[in-house]
C-alpha cells in the first residue's frame, strides 16, 4: 500500500523520463529537478523493502504504487504550488486510487 502523505514526508524525486510528460531521464550523478517530486514516507521512499530507491522506479509505481502515474501526479502537484488545499485534494485523490 502506497502512502502519499504530507506528514513526515520526504520529496521522492522521479528520475525516470517520460516523453509524454516532457521529462527526460536523470543520470545517477545528476540532481533531479524538484518539479518532479511526490510526497512519500521514509519507508516507501528510501528504506523499506521494495522502496522507490530499492527497485526499478517505474516498477515501484506500477506494483507498490498500485499503478499510479507518477508523472501526471507530480505535474498536478507542481501546478498547485502555493495552493495547499488544491494540492491536498490531488494527494487525497491519488491515495484513494492507489489504495483502492
């Protein structure tokens, strides 16, 4: 179960690329752009079994993330920048879809 959260959150940067979303791949020695982040707990982001950093990133979103499109969700959150209520709605909807 994925836990997009705003409490004890870490910025999970998306390193993979998506031509459809205008995002290029990011190399291992390159800092990912903060525009492409999703809020994840520490366990799902870094340390847990099958965390985003423990496995292939797109496989993580497909399996652990229950099929979330990380690019679409990160884009929606970025566009809501400064509007906490709107960002929380996006995260809530994403969480319901992931856990459903």
